[in-house]
């Protein structure tokens, strides 16, 4: 899989790299690649979008921002992926032995799982293309007003614990941490399908916000 | 016992097939829990059971798979009611045709601590509720679709502690024979056999074709009867529906192959139908029940890979131990977990296969500390652990909590020791190290030690513990205290292996006690012991000469294919002297460059001409300031900032050593930091902690998922002036607000700074924080500023 170094630097909060940082990144990439066992799963569901809520496969979720994001979609993919428990263990391990590498591991694993999700999504894109549909960007619980409690629905509908070995904590956080769940709308209209997910998020001052991406 | 189950491993037995996927065809909605139909549509459940029994199944799985307390709560139903209804329906079905009913127990869907948030004992309790609700009507308990060995262990303990039924466990592996949590076939076999289950195997996840390959391998690892319940092929997706496309004919063909590979109990999982089972029964019933291999191996394991003895010698890292190590004792007294865990990781990196864990110290709560270390170490390292304690209470608690099949150090030939330790091995499983010590002490002759070893092996047999689960340690004595000491040990070693057929282990370093340049003697003795058949050794994997002896032995004894391991270790010439850049730089320069060792060395040197305080004010603080400034200007980045901080810490430690507890200035400020309740992301908090500590502040780290009351308690107990709270998710910002409210009410003087990905200045103001740190450096600046304002009375020893 291709590494997007720009993404790694963005997660690190570094506007550019230097020799020392390059060295850290190269090491962290190697460690993350060795520790990751990425997996994904997805399911196609019927989507019914109303003003403030969305029905996905018969389950209604209250979220105006998700409704806005999925406007015009009649179907959606429920999607989940994880890098597996090894990456979490890796980060815990370096927290004990070499703290300076930890933020770099964190940034690399974040970039890695996003890249993996993009790659995994190619199957979904092929399906959409066959039907003359387009994929909206991934929209995850926690984005906008899409509540984290919606994780319960996604976990049940996708059988995530069984298929990916990912579990939810009492507060709807995922373990292993390096995991993604999302709803991906299928729209007959290619417009609004290439907006980067940051642009759909109201957190204007988020330090990781990616500007001007199309 | 049910007459059907008495035939286990004598005749082939057949399980039923899928329940859930058949219910879906009957209208079960996606996400709807199948066990709810025990109450809503009982006739249909009973009819499905009946159809499998008619197809020839001997054992049916009651519809109780997901009826655990967590899912019952989510579904708003009563656990006892759902389970007893499900058991009743299965019972009724077999009442008509004969057969056995399994109480079916699936995973909770949660991950256990320390990786997830479910404490081990709560998992045991959750499964215990299911067992108590269903065992009365069951003939056996089937724990299935487990993808985490640790959770399977909790379920098996619950089953055994709350019923006397036979317990079967089937796990879900991927095509490589791995569990989602990383465990292997061999580890699963070792753990489940150790826990005393009646049969084990695999179900779900894969089709028969993939399982046929795995079952051959699994057959080699266990002497338990094997159960195989595959899906009707790998799941496929069409228009949002999952389906399975291996038909009954193909399914039954492959099931025949699976029986020939060693399974004695077969059925189906997702996507299989009564027709799949009928054809399988037709085809397989005439086959003979496959035999169980006789050969047994000595295997210990964590939840991850297992380690076998009897092949290449096993290196057990022995550095997590108090003997003669003042710094380690200090870490135990101060509950300095990172130091202890760091010792473990360092040994792993140096090549240990197993880590021995000994935390015995009279003044600490040993059971509590042992459990903490084991739990945390298993979250960091996949290596199997050897639980090393002389306290039976500590041993019992540690063995229960341990994820895997532990090595147990140790039992002796004394009656009192055997009667304390063997029941634990019988219950939890384990490979136990037997020391050749009797009531009279350590026998002086090899004959005496062989006798003692024999007593141990016989004593274990009385508890049903086979010789494959025993390792004998014939004890290394100091050669300086007895001319024949090493020879006696070696002779005993050789004879024990030959006469008793068990594996052996030694702690090797004791041989050189009292002699100069001990590594010479230790390494030579190690080689001699290896040549006499030693299977495992407790050693220091960081010792170059011991590792040289080990690698050379493996290369010369045929354990190192093409000498690859030897070449990998020694092909590069020894590293040259330390890098020149660290030579001759000042303390300030070393810190700026982030050079830990150079900083310590420079501090040492400069202390000859300057006082500690002068060094702190004149070198360390300005250097850290320069680095911090570069970070803020984004000319250097977080990893470098942390490197400088670690270099500063190394210098601080040297200075503290010289100042003998005298106040160093900045440590006057005490900071309590925590990730708030409900949040388990702690990377940011850990970074801030390291920076603050390395800038010389006293930091009390409460960890993650910390309730408001615990923060308050720490603030009051430690008389902290500042609290740092971290939260990553919007949902946990509420917990941050509650924590602040409690502190304002009960500890009004304390300052509060907050940080975390979702926080903003606006949020921080709204929830009443004193300071919002957008990055790690900002929190250091704020803390330094507070420290300067501090006019706290009375110095605090640092």
C-alpha cells in the first residue's frame, strides 16, 4: 500500500519534514506495516433520507448532518475496517520504551488506516459503477451531529465484533483504536461525491482540518 | 452423563447446523437477536431443532448463543427467561427423538481488559449467569464462535464453576489458522486443553474446505476430541445480503475429508441447513472414529503464539526479579509500572522467548502487584510469561487472570508445595516447573535430585497432570561453594531427562556466584547444560556472552537452519564506539540535540565544576526553552521535542543523585493528570506527562478512564496545585465538565488545564477550565508559568 507522507505530516502537525523526522517516519512506517493485520467488512442497505433523520436498512438514525450528507441517496454501504490489535499493542509498547516515536506511530497508523479504507472501498466503487451510482465520502459516527451512539447500530448490522474483532466500550469507543466505521451513500448524482470529508465537518478550527481539498 | 455424549471419541457424533441464517429466511430482521424468537415464535425454533434431529444430528445447539447479560440488556429482555425458554424448546425437541442438548454460549462482543474495557471477572460473571440459567436443562455446554482465547477462558471457568457438564469449545480462525486477536491453533489447543475442556475445535468464519486444512494441523497439537462446524462456504455478498453457496453435496464431501483428518464430531454453522447435515450424516456415519495421536508436547503460551519445549532450547528472560537489584525494588515500592514493563520489553528485544515475572518483596501487596504486572505486560508483549512466586495466593490469582497457558515457577517435591500448586494447574492449566527440593532441603547428590524429581512427576499424576506439563529444574548451585556443584546438577539433569522423560530448565547465573567476571563461568556452564539436554534456561538475554553461547550451540547442534540465526546476529561487526557527535558537547547542546546518554555524561562532567542548581538554571532550562521555541515556530517537531525532554530527564536524574534529595526548584509543583472517565485514548495525555516530567515537574498520572472522584482524591492526597485533563471525543467532554465541577466544589484552589483533539478554547471556557492547551508544549508553558508564580511554603523533597 502506498504511504501518503503529506497525511502523516498533517497528523503530526508538522508543515514539512526534515532529516530527523524522516528517520522517525521511516521507522514508524516499518513498525506499523509489520504490526497491522487490516481487515474490513461492509453491507449494502436501503437508505431513506428525511430532513433530520435517515433510515438505513430499516433502522432510523436521528442526525440532520448525516441526512444532509446522504441527501439524494437511496442506498448506502455500511462500512468498517480495522488495523487489528497489533498496532495498539505497538503504540503501548513504545509508550514504555521510546516516547518520541509514539506520535509518529500514531500519525502513521492514522494515515495507514485511511489509506486502507480507501483501498478497500475500491470494491464498493466497482459495485457502484456497475449500477451507475457514485459513492459519497465516508461519514462516521462522531462527525457533525451523527452521534457516537450510532456505533451500536453499525456494530450490530455489520457483526463487527465477530468479523473484525473490534469491540465497543461503554462509551462507544472502538478497540482496537485504529478502526473506522462509516456510512457511505450511493448517489445517482456525481456532484458532492468528491468533497473531502473534512469539508462536511463543522469543526472549523480542528487542527487536523484539511483545507481546499476537492 | 447423557448416553449420546458418552459415545464421544468412540463413535462419530453429529451436531446440527445453522439457526440464525434459517431464521433470517423466516423473517428475522438484520440485527434482530435470534434468541428473542424463543419467546416470540417458539414453534418455529422447536421445528428447526426437530428438522436437524430428523436429519440425523445427535447434539443440537439451543437457541441461546447471544443471550448474554449485555445483549439481553440492550434488547430489554430477561436473561433467565430467554435462556430457559430456549433450553425448554431444545429439550422438547430431543424428547421426541432422542439426542443431546447443548447450552450454546457465544462471545459477548466486548474485549477484555486491558485491551478493552471488560474486566476479566465481569466476563466470567456474565457467562456464569448464562450457565446458571441454562445448565439445568443441558447435557453439555458449547462455547462457540470465540475469536479471543482470553474470553474463551473466562467462559470455560464460568461453565466449570457453575456446572459439572462437559464443556466444548470451538473457536473461529481465519484461513491462516489465526484468531482475530492473534492467537494460533497451537496456543488455542494448549490453553483449552489446560483448562480441561472435554472437546475443542472450530466453527464459523470459514467453509469446510478451509477448515479441512486447519484441522490437520490442529490434530497435531492436541489430544482432545475435535469438533468441526463450518459455514456453508465463505460468506458472499449480493445486493446487501450475505449468502453461502456451498451446497449439501459438496459440503458433505468435504466433511468426510475432515473426519478423516481427525474430527470426531461434525456439524454446521452459518448457511448450513438440515439437508447439509442429512447428507453429511449419510456420508460420514459409516466411517470409523479417527484415533487421537499419542504424542504429547510441552507447550506454554500467551493468548498469542505458543512456545514449545523439546526443540531448540527456550530462553526465559529472568530480569523481572528483585534479587540483588535495588533499582527494581525501588520501582516495585513506588509502583513504577513503566520501569518494570520496560525491563520486559528490553528482554523481548534482546531475544527472550518467555519472560519470568517475579515481584516478591515483603513490604508490597504481592498478589495485587503480580496481577497488575501480568495484565499490563500482556497488553504490550506477545511473549508467554512464567509466573514466579513462592506465595500460593499470588500464584492462584495470577494463574486465573493470565491470558494463555502460563509457565509456573514453581512447585517443589514437598507435600505442602504440591498440594498447594497442583490443584491450580489442574484447574487453570499450565506448565509447572518442579524444583528438586524436598522436606530435607536440596539433595546433595544427583541421585537425590532424581528421586525428588520423580516425586514431583508422581505427585502431579495424582492430579491428572501429565509429564508433558512438567519441567524439572535440578537447581544450579554456586561452584565457588562446592567443587562438584556444577557436575551434580549436570548429572541430575541428564538422568532426569532420560529416566523421567520430562523437559528440563535451569537458572544458569547462580553457578558463578562469588566469582569474578561471572559471565565466563555462566556461559560455559550454560553450554555444558545445553549439551546435557537442557530444554530451557532462565538467563539474562542482554548478556552478550550468554547469547553467544546460545547461538553457537544452536548452530552446532542442528537447531539453526543454515546457521541463519547465527549469521543474522553476528554478520555485522560489533558496533564502533559511540557516535562522535555526542562527544564533547555541553549539557545544553546534548539536550537540544536530544542525546540522552550524552546529556547524562555531560551533566556528570559539568557537576564537577558547577552546582546542580546552576546546571539546571544555566543549561537545562535554557536548552529546553530553545527547543520549545523551535517547536512553537515549527522548525522542529514533536518527536524531537520529546527526545530533548528525555535527554533533560537523564540529566535531571544525574543531578538529583548528586543533590541527595535537595530541592531542585521546579518540582515544587505537583500535577495530577488523567484521561477523563469514559475515554480510553491516552496517547496525548502520555505525551504531556513525559514532557512535564522531563521538564522536572512532579506528575501523578492516574491513567485513562478516570472517574471525577478519583481525580479529586488524588488532588487532595498529593496536594496537587494543578490538574491536567484530557479527552479525545465529544462524548467524553461531558465527563471533563463533571470532573471540573467536582474539583471546583471540593478543591477550590487547584488550577485546571485541559486538552484533547476535540477541544477548543471556546469549549474549555464553557466547561470552566483555567487553561486550554492546543498542543503539548502549551501545557508545559502554562505549568512553568504557574511554577514561577508559586510561593508555596516549605520545600518538598524531590
